[in-house]
C-alpha cells in the first residue's frame, strides 16, 4: 500500500474525531482524479498538468502519467514512454501504452524499433499482429507469407493493417481466384457484405463484377436472380454471383431459395451448387424446418464452414438422425471437433450406434469439467455432479499479499469511483497467471468489497484448489430465498439465472436497457408491476434489490406457468421471450439437452445452458446432495393446439 494511503488509514483508525475531514480529503482526491480523467478525454493538457501534482501517490496516479504521455508517442525516441514501461512492466497500462506506441511506430514504418518492442507485448491484438507481419516482410523474412496464409479464410473482417499482407499473398500467387471466391463465400455466410465486396477487388479482371452489380446481388438478390439470362453458365462470375444470391435469399426465405436453386442448378458447377445447398440447409436448420436434412444431403460431401457444420449436427439431433450426427462431427476440423459440445454429441451418436466403449471414452474426456457438457458427460457415465472438496479459506497473509498488488488496488479504486469498465479491465488483467491460492484470496477480497462479479471471475479460474461457494456465490439470501418461496420457485434455478444475468451487481445495466439483479427490461418491469398492483412504481426503483427481486421472481413464475412449468423453456423465455420459447418446440417430445442445443439464437442457446448448469451446482451447494443435469433438463413436450397460453407475457 502506498505511504500516503497508509497514513490516511491510520488517521481514520486512531483519530475518530477527524473521520469526517479525512473522508472529505479522500473524496477530494477522487474528485481531482475524475477531473483529470475528463481533462484527458477532452484533450485539455494544461488542466491535466495542473491536476497531476495533487495526485502523486494516489492509487490511480499511473493513469494520469499515461494520459500525459500519449502525445509523446509521436516522437521518434520517447524516453519518458520507455521509462514508464520499465516502471510498470507487465501491468495493464504498460500493455496499453506499448500497444499505442507500437501502432505509432508501425504507421511510420519504423520497423526496427517496432520489432524490438513487439515481443514484450503480452496479448497483441490482430491489428498489431498484422503490423508484425508487415515488419517481417519489410526485412525480407521468407516465411512470413506462409504464416499469413491461414488468415485468408479465418480473418473475415480484418483491420486495415492486414490488407497489405493479403495483397502480398495475391501478388505472390499464394492465393488464386478459387481461394478468393471461397473467402467471398465465407464473408457472405458471416454477413460481412462490405468486406466481401472489397475482397472482389482481388479477383482476376475477367471475374470481377462492377460495384453496382455486386451491391445489387447483396441487396436485392431475388429480382436479380429471376432476370439472370439462361446462358449465364458460361461465366464464372455470373455463376458465383448466382450462388451468392441464393445464400442471401435463404437468409429470409429458405424455401424460396430452394425453389430458385432447383431452377438454376443445371447451370452451376458442382462446387457452386453444393455450397448453395449448404447455405439453404443451414438457414432451414436454424428455423427447425423439416427439409433441412434433405437439403444438407443435396450439398453432398462439400466442405462446410464451422457454423454450417454445427447446424447440420443440430438439424440431425432434432431429426434423431444419429448417423448424420456422427458423420458430420467426424468430418469437422480437429479444433472444432475437440470442443466439448461436439465431443459429447459424438459420444451420444456412438452410444446410439452401440459403440459403448468408444462413447464412454469420449464422455470421460470431458466429464468433471464444470460446464454444461461436462455435467451431461457425468450423467452418461453414471456419475452425479457434486462440488469438489472445498479448499482452505484464504489466510489473512494471502489476502494481504494479493490486496497489495497495484492492479488490485487500482481495480478497487475504480469500483469505488463507479468506473466499472476500467475496474474490470484492471482486475481481469491482474488475475492473469495467479496461482489458485492467489485467486481464492482475490475472490474473497472482492466478496468483502461487494464486487460479486469479480469474485466469481477469480474463483472461476482455479485449476486444482476450488471453493465453489465463491464460484457460485449466493448473496442477498435474506431477500432472494423469501422471494423464491413466495413464488414457489426453486431457489437453485433462481440463483442460476441471476448469476448469468447480472453476476449479482445491483447496478448492472445491459446494452439494451435491462437493469438490476434480474436484468429486467423497462417494459417488462412496468407490466409485472401493473399485474401485481405495485403502488408508486417507477423505473428508478428497478435497481432496488427488493423491488427487482419481487418483479423478477414474479415474472419467472408467470413464464414458468405458461410453459408447462419447465425451467428450460422458462429460461429460454426469460432471455428471448415466451413466444420464441414456444416456437422452438418440436412436433414430438424432445430431450431437454437437444432443445437447448438447437435454440436458434446463439446468445439464448449459451444462456440456457449456463443457467441450467448453474442451477445444478447451486442445488448441490444448497442441498449437499449429488445432482444430475439431465434430470433438470427433462423432456420438452411437443407443440400443442394450446400454444396461445401466456401470449400476453412480454
């Protein structure tokens, strides 16, 4: 702890009559820092220099130094910058300043100092990684284009620094027309249309569409396709554009796209036709259309992008086509197939085919991992899910050592100033490389400060020594448990949802405006308040924990009742709306895990998996008994004629 802080703390403890004035002193330093931050934001260097002396010894003084140094980055040899980096090596601010400096060096093509400093960067972003490739090329590194080639298909919307490398790949003929069209297809799949139109500039002149034509295919594909002349098959450009038009139509109307593809299929080459069918199939799979697997079969054995392959597996799961689940996962690239989701579902496909030993070997690879698929693998092997043995609590000495770390102190100062974004950055950076004991100490420090999200972030990282009471915190028990009981809700599910929604930060606010512990949207909060007759309700009360819990648990109960009292459906509804949760059912009973896996929205799919897995661990902590995720996931009943129940829910 800094000398100045130590004196202040002693002053507060030993001289109580002066507590008010000491607090005012600390507050004034905080205010001066905020004023310095604003001066830096608007570029008022003179004011920043006036404020700097008063902030010497303050926890966040390095930020003031950083703001003062930024103009020095334009100098050829910023001595002060190097001194700052040496003083604060390995800190978040050192990484940030070094990144800023490297960008300046690269833009001036000062490759020698760039290459001297770049290796000290701990987490280079893609822009700097491409600048590093430029630097290697400038000094004649013969292997640089070999190293850059994988970026051609993986980096679909690159920063500007990558384009000189891409152009070098073209000039050196490492990338030919076939690879250019493949990149364009991948960019269309990812809806990166401006980037795809730019990539067309790399095509040979005979295959390059003019900008207006390319934009027309992207914006109004169906009218353009209908007007396409019957002899278009002679032109590679026209065939590729026709396949791209099919892809664009399929995004909104897969059946229309399929009809159009049937019409023009004889004019397409096999690869073009197969890719177009894969795109129609992917969109159909995401909409749970029964034709999806047939359209995937039309695509044959064409190589599929990761997301298209994933949706083929999901379509096969909905159809209970375990043979297609197996063959699709087995053909995935190794890195994709190694993800726990596809290890689990491959194991399920082996078990369905009677290959029990191979299935169990796959389940054993991921069993015990504290995620959705690890819990499911436990169930498949007959192992119930329990929390691991609790590590000894962090000692006073361990907490003192972690609490004295400058990054921890800076993070806590930011949280005190309600600058959560900056605090989270400092906290996350400081956790890097910590031992389990340090992580547990950091978690306990965060709990005591009421920073529950940071406590979870620290406890989540332990590798061998664990404390799941920190990883699955259950704060506000005096308010959450009565609220759950009042609505007859499983408190493990309520906590599982809250952990995913807000990480127990009462002031949490999402980008779309959801607020509080249970992340209520304004319209939802108002609707529930009216429904229960809550008097004097206004939006300002949504962040009050008691009000938020009252409205949130009431809404959970109403959603649950409208969806067969099934927590998987209700969790999906809480995130994406009851109408969508009902729409995603099948025409026959569907295993809860398959329902969750095939949710069309990636955010909601991830959300439901995490909420349900959270609830397993909370139940284990609360009840002290082994749990099974499959039992909680259950079976989702098929669609019925009474789907309108609960349609008035927001």
